[in-house]
């Protein structure tokens, strides 16, 4: 496996590297299930620099390094930090670089994580930079598909919702295209996946996604995975049209009954109205397990970066 120095974008990896990350994450998952104590990060310290709010990403990173025997410090917002006094982003990274062994940064500005990696001497992990990249989310999404379906390349994945603005779906679309998976893009008119990105994966990976505008078996042929994000109703001028689309793209038990029982439903969370809570009790619902897989995936990345495996 090619050694990784930072985790900024899935575009920096090839399938072989991703597969080895996922395999290492599976070892971490098995160790957690066996209640096996780990010391891979014993004596190591991680900075979590979250310039915008986060729940799952920050907590799972903190859990991950503690499960590896390390510790963490940082902030979940800039309140009470020197950033409020006017300290620059670069100086904040340089300061953290003097104190810790690895940095996780989340920032509203696209490209911030890559800038941090250029400045810092310790490894940097992108915890999300604006609408650009969220690579650890993509890796845990791939881990979830592999966990439940085994071979990512043979799956038919339907990406559903506001694909124009969804950071997680853009990254996952690119990663699935690397694998050569079958993909159906399901979105309302005006909220489709970026045409430039669609053209890019066509040229680079020879993958042509299917297009659909409705959650209908006639438009989505035998999917293995539903990956759902919300319709961003606040972007609509007409509130009635927004509500209509929100209802039309909602995942319900009745809708799922029209598809294979082997289908799994994923969501990066938090959800709003796009998945009926009644779905939670169904075997197709894996989104809370998906969120939990963030811990072993991030454990794997921390271990690979700190120990240069």
C-alpha cells in the first residue's frame, strides 16, 4: 500500500489504497467487537480544530483516538479561542502543529484542509471543508457498503435527494465511479448532480450514471443501496413546491415494499423528514450502524498516519 501522509480528498487515493484502508478498518471493527484493548496511539495526541459545528464527525474522531490509547484536545467552535481575537487560520494550524501528533480540521471554507496540510508538519485529516470534500465520510460510506454487500464494484447504488448541493453525495459518486459500480442519480429537476462531475467520471472511469426523477422501480432498476440526503426546502421560492418534493422523495415502509428486501438504506445523518421514522425498525435501515462505522474507519486512518503503515 502506498503510504499516506494526509487525508484531504478521496481523489488523492486509488481503489487499491481505499481497499487497504477499508480492510484495516475491518480489523479495527473486529477488535472493537472483541473488546480488545489497543495501544496503537498510546502517548499520542490529536487536535480537533472544528471551525464550524459538528456532532458525529468530531465525537467519532475523539472516540477513535481514545480507543487507540491516545488522547485529544481542541475546539468545537471558535468561541473562546484566539481566532476570535483575529488569529489567522494558518497561525492556528502552526500553533497546533507544535503541540500534537495529528490534526483533524473542519472549516467552512473550501480548500482549508489542503492549506493546513501544506502548513503543518504532522499529518492532517480533513473533517469537512465547506461544500468541497468530506473524505472520512466517504470512506465510512464505502465501508458500510462493503460490510453489508461485500463487493462494492458489483453494487447498484441510487444517490437520492439534493445532489446539486450535497457534499457527501458528490464525494461518494466519485468514489463509486472509481470502483465501476452502477449508479443511479435520483433528484428533482434543478437539483441534479453537477454536469461537470458527471462528465468527469465518464471520461476518467468510463462510468455513465443512470438518471431518474422519481423514486419508482420503473426508473431505478433493482438497486442494492439507497443513499439518501434531504431536499433542501429552504432553497425553494415556492414553499408548496418544496413540500411536494420533500414528500415525493421521502423514504417510507410503503415505498421500500416496492423494492427488493435486500436493499439497504443509508444516510449520512442528521436526517430531517427524508426518512420516515417507521423505517428505523426495518432490516433495510443501516444508517445508525453506518454512523457507528465512523469510529473503526477513523481509527484505521489515525493508525495508518501515525504509524506510517
